[in-house]
């Protein structure tokens, strides 16, 4: 683990708002490396906000303080949780792990989680990190290893950060759309406002979003409802987002909302099959779901 002095120097060079932000990012990199060396990622697909920062946005992406995965093999939840806990029993590159409460690791109906306190010589109190694995659904598109975007501190680690098996970029975006359709969180808003500025296979993202929301327990994809959620500015904590960005980044709520509403207007341009599923609140159209899923996989393979 890097020393406090090294963390301060990195924060100064990179414009990080807080030394703790650098420390968390380094810890997340170490945890990804640990899970790689212990072959845990062979069962997982990396996703979520941390995946976007690590693999897509790089240092200018917002800090994310947890690691989210989807299980992609037939391993049981108990065996997967045991692998995670066993990996956290021994120190790793100067980082040690402990659980302050029994409830800091657990199974759920659709996955498992472990929330270890990660400590090191210059921070014995440690920082709690959330590790979450969903078994609710398998990845739709093929999972492929993705290299991590270079960070200032990589040269100090003593190892080359591994490529991590990840959900396809479009599938990560579709899951962000699902999340933003069901809740109003400023982190989702920011991620989507950054994503929409990048090259995006819109038809693929839209079909994946239809499938993701059809499979969930909430409402199906509806662009108007999506916009209503996005525009619920009263639920956003701009200070929370600002703390996760660099000093030279000043998020503008109105600009982010406008960018997402305009940039994702293609979610309203549903095909007949997508519209059929978006209107199927009782999840009865399984044949149509399988047809859309097959079309999505085929179109992705043809790229």
C-alpha cells in the first residue's frame, strides 16, 4: 500500500479534492488485483460506477467507493462468498482486511456482499469498502477482459494492474439507464451525462435497456418516465458529487440533466419488439424477450 506521503503527492499532482479519494482509488485497485490473483474474477463481470472510472473515464471520472459485479458462472453463492472471504484473510501488498461486525458479510436472495475495513500502516483505522455481487441475472453480451485506464500512481504499485473481465460497455450503460429509471441519484445522472458524450451504439443500448427493465421488478422502459426521474432535481445532492470529482471539475446540475434528457432521446424510438416488451408489465412475453435477446447478441457479434 502507498504511504500517506505518497498519497498526498499524488493528490497534489492530480488535483484530487481529498487525499482520502486517492487512498480509496488505490485500495479499489488492490482489491481488483487480489480478486484477479485469487481467480475470483473468473466467475464475475465487473460493472457499475467504479468500472466506468477504471476502464472508461480514467482519472477524470468520478470516484466510486465500491466494487460491483455480476456472477457469470454456475458457482454457488455460498462458494463465491467463501472465496471472497478467504481472499480477505491475508494481507495483500501492505493492505489488511477485517470485519467489525458479522453483518458486514452476507447473502441475499439475489447475490452476496462483503464490506471489509481495509487498513494499512498509515491508516490503521481503515476504510470500509463495499463488495457486491449480483446473481439476479447473467450478462447478456459476452464478458471480455478490459485494461484499466492508467493512473498516476500505477508506477508505484509494484505490479501491473490486471485487465478485468467486464460487462460490455453498452450493457453497463443499459444498467445505468435502469437505475436512473428507478431512482434519482446524482451519481447515476453524472455517469449518464458523461457516457452520452462518447461514441455509443444507441440501438444496442436501447434494446439492452428494454431487456434490463423488463427483467426487473419495477416499471418497464418508458422515456417519459425516465425524463421525469432525471428532472427530479430536489433529490440530488450536488455536494456529494462534487466531493467525488477533481478540484477543477464543477458539476452543473441543469447542464447534466439537459444533456441526459436530450442525449438519451433515442430511448423513445422503440422498435415493435421493444415496444411490445415495454408494455408487458406482467412479464408474460417471454417469447418476445428471447427474440430480442437473440437479436441483441447477434447484432453485437456482427460489429
